[in-house]
């Protein structure tokens, strides 16, 4: 009987290590098919999940219904599992080099629980070679077992898109791979229990790792191009979004928009690839250039806001600006690596007073992470400029009257990072990327 058959019959258990934006949805999806142990190192998060609450705010309580899952913060409980999925973050250091701390720590935890015949599948985004060169040695050292002989290892990159209710675990094709063809088939069978869209079996773990990291690198480079174009068009004196609309009438024009590129994927993953490239003796020029452009955009928006204030006779030393939205993207609560913070810091560097609101972000988390105090409500008529930094649904239908109610006098400025309000604000001062 294969491990797949044992999982289906209830003789074997699947574990998910790391229950964040990626791990929890996949754990709950599997828990509707097989027995699951959900492990997270944060006991407070575990307690919330036991009560049917997603700490990340992505999933409703109904997502926990009908699931055979035991949530735990005790690593010893993982010894009862036979198929381990590792879905922990892969951040970067301040130097933009990979921070494998969470991944290697999870590998030690799983290694301590490994038994002969077990599978370990990594979902965390890494550079090609990381699973076999960095993680497997930890598993072998902690378990005293040998990969390929005593246990199997695989890689199946996560494709969760936070805030997206259409492209979900079930509807996105899952790339799977493992240390040998037979194990790849087992990994594919297991994921096909929950992924209705099916699986793509990669020829090797490194191919699967590379496939994931170039997804976000490709988007990063394309957005960087449009961001750079927006800087050029600003100097020309034309609106970038109008240019994109015109260019988009051709069937093969790639539709990317300018904006702030943050979060834990697009703003992070390319650095894993460029780090690996440097180790191999090649400096990735295009990828690094794209990263430079995108990492600079928050400061650029801040400078352009100050410039518009000066053009309207407002002294930055006396100005107050409202920033609307802090999360890294629209309609999510995630504030990790948000580039809106760069806009705020740039404004503050000119001694501008800044108020920040966001209906999605959690105020305590924002203060802990960035030292920023979210306002519950903006000041009526209290601002020289309003920067709409994130396109939350709560902001999309705002009109001229709404912004006039926030601005001082009749010559205030609206900075529209996403181009949402173009043509809708009458005589108000307006600028967008």
C-alpha cells in the first residue's frame, strides 16, 4: 500500500508546518480529504485557529467546517504524521540576501519527527538548489536518516494569491517534483486530492524551484519597466495610464500598471535568484535594475507629493498629508514589506506631518512593525494633500466631494498612486504615477 493509499484510508496523517497565508488554506483543503496536523510555532495563532479564526483574516469561519485537523504548537505532535508539507516564510536580510532562518528551523523541527518511509515537501519560495543543498542536509542530520533511501523529499511551490477569491488552492495548477520519478508521482497524487486544476510534474526539484521564482521575477521586471516609463512620462507631461490605455488597444501588448511593489513575494523573491546568480559568478543586470526601480518608487511618490505642495504654495514644514492605505496590496490585511512606509518616511523627511488610515490593517500590528499609529478617522478639512496609496474597495467609489471634505481650502492635492480617480476630481490638484 502506497503512502497515498494510507492517507486516504486514514492509516497515515499529513502535516502542514507553518499556518500563515499559504499554509492554512492548504491545510484546511487537505483536512477535508485526509487527517491533518496543522503546526505553527505561535501558540496564540494556534489557539485562534482552534476556535475557527484565521489569524491572517483571509478565510471565513466556514472554511474550518468539516475539517479533520488538529492544530498544535508542540513539535512532538508531528511524529504522528507521515507526509509533511513545509510552508514557512522565506524573507530577506536588510542586505537583500536570503534569510533561510525560518526554513532551516522548520527543517530541524520536521527532521526531529521523521520516520522511515516519510515524505517531506517544501512549498516555500527559494532559489534553485536550496531544497537539496540547504534543507535536506538538515533533515538527514536531525533524523539520522538518508534521503532517497529512508525518506523522500519533494518541492511544490505555493501559488496562493492573498485576497484573491478566484485563483485559489483548488483552481491553480500545482507544480510538483521530488527526488525520484516514483516519489514525484506520489506527491502529484496527494496534491491532486485537493487541486482540481491538476498538477504539472517537473523533471527535478530545481526545475520546480526555478519555475516559482521566475513567476514573481517576471512580474517584478515588467512592473519596473512601467514604473520607469511613468517617471519618463511625468517629465514629458502626459499621464501614464492614458498611454497604457492607448497602447493596450494592440492585442499583444502586455498589461502591467505602475505602482508600489511590496509584500512577501514580488518584492522579495527576485533577491533569492540574484543571490544565487552572484554565487555562480553572474551579475543579473536586468533583474537587479528592476529591483532598484521598484524599491525606489515609494520615495519617488513622496517627493512628487512634496513637489505638488510647493507648486500650490504650501510650505512642507506646515503641511499635513493624509495617506490612505498601508497594506502591501488592496483588500488584504498583510502589511509585510509594504512600500507605503517608504512614502510616509519620505514625507516625514521633509518634516511633513502625516496621518495614516487603513480599514484593512490591524493597528496594533502596524505600530509594532513600523511605529506608525493608525488614525481611526481622518481629520475633516485637515489636509494639504491626500495620498491614496492602496486601492482598497472602500476607497474606489470616492469622488470630488469626498476629497474636498478632507482637504484644506480649494487648492489641495490628491496623489492617486493607482490612477483610480483620473478624470473624476474636477478642479482639484491631481497627480498619479
